[in-house]
C-alpha cells in the first residue's frame, strides 16, 4: 500500500506547472493541515488499513516545504502505526524554502528521502521556467540535506526547453552528479493547458535526438533508467509502486486514490475541500480499463506486463513487436526497449 499527501501551496507558480497549487491562499494552511486528518481517518477505514501495511509515503505538491514541520506532526502521529518499519518516506522540497531547520524538522518526523525541485543549475533557464531559486541556493539546500544525514536524495531536471543544448544539459548533469545524489527525475517540458507556457510554444524544444542523448548521458553517469522519467542508483519504492499497479491512498485537495478497481478523486478546490474533505468522487474501472492501464504503465517502466492479461489477438501483436525487437520477453512478462514509444506500442497492442 502507498500513501500520497498533496500540499497545494506554492511561493510562486512556475510557468509550466498545471498541478493543483495556490500562491495566494497561505491563510488556509493551518485549516488545511487539520482537514487532511479528517480525510485520512476516513481513508483508513475505506482501505481497511492494517498496521505496518504502508510501504511508502510521499508528500508532494505544490511545495511541501512551504509547510512547517510542526503542522505535519498530527498527520505523522495518525499514520505512524500503519507505516512499515522500513517505509520509504519522501517529501518534495524547493531549494528556496527547504531551509536547514525545515529539513531537520522533517527528518525528526521520520522523512528519510528528499526530492528537490531543482530543474536546472543554469540561471537564465531557471528564470525562463519561472523558478524562484538560483544555482547557489539549490546546491546549498542539497548539501544541507546531506549534512543533516539524509542518505536518499533526488533532484528534478527539466529538458526539452528552447534554451537546452548538449552543453547546457551536460553541465546541469555534471553539477547534479557532483552533489553525490542517488536519484534523478528528468522530465521533458510539456505545454499544459492553463499555464503561461501554453501561449508561448517557442519555449519548447522537441528535438528527439537531444532527448535521447540526454537520457543516455544520465545512464552513462551510473543512474539506470527504471521508468520513463526516473533514474536511480536507488529506485524509489513509491514511484515503482504506481507502475506495479499497487493500491494507494490519496490525501488532500486534488489527490487521487486507487483500490483494486476503484479510483477516488478529492475536490480540486481547496475551499470546497476544507469545507467537506469527504466529498470524494468515485470511478469504477472495468477489466478492460485495468488491463489497458497495466500494459501502458508496464511499457513505461521496468515493470513490464504479463502474458496472462492478453487476448489471443493482443498476443499476436506482441509477437510482432518481439520480432521487430521493440519488446523483449523474460519468462511470461514483456518489456519495452524504448520508453519514448510507450504510448504508440500500447495502442498497437490493444
């Protein structure tokens, strides 16, 4: 079982971000952090949660580092009995707000993995993306985390922007590696609706050769790719859990949960969520939808998918892909050789 907590507060809105987040509702922080306890209590019952059953807990956003550790304390107290002793507990953090004091406070609560939203170490690129930190601040935040004692540290890098060249990306990667982190999330810039970048498509660079080159360089640095956007000396249990189609609880405004064949959606509007956190939409997934998701998630990761879920017609399509060396097979599971082609391959199979 996985647990996700969504923090919808940000100091500033990045130009590419379409996530559910707010830069003007900080007065709701304390009320929000109390409200999530109500939803968590309800989900514990809905999921029939047993002690020591949560293998990973991920705090995402938004910007989790805009919330003080003290406000997280009640949530951690409530969930503590359900966490496995070796549970991976990750929080995202932005360099500008992840102070040494904040990092120490989160570590005391039990957080053992930090994911820093760095995106780049290039000052001009950071300004173009709308980030509110610079190179020096990012390096300092990561070094602080190491000094405090965090062993598992990840950082995000964005590629596919108009400013990207092999020289810039190689420099970003070189600085990242020099910080002795153990995980990198590399995301291709996408233009999302309701973001500033949707009206400025020239900010995107869709050079496939550059993308393939960058992915290859990350792997050459000793970070094996284990899903379409993640590379790690240490894989994230939480990331892999989604690709393995495990059940997960989603807490907070805009969070999503999943249990066997049901998906749960909380209210995206923070005021409405605070007013009634138990107003949750439910979607029933049929067997065909579940199979399609298992295939697509498997194709986007090292998880792969099982022969058992395929129809005879789908299996013939898989055999064609095997002959073309677009898939590989190990026992009764099939694996993708090029994550960038995941969507096309999934469509061909189904």
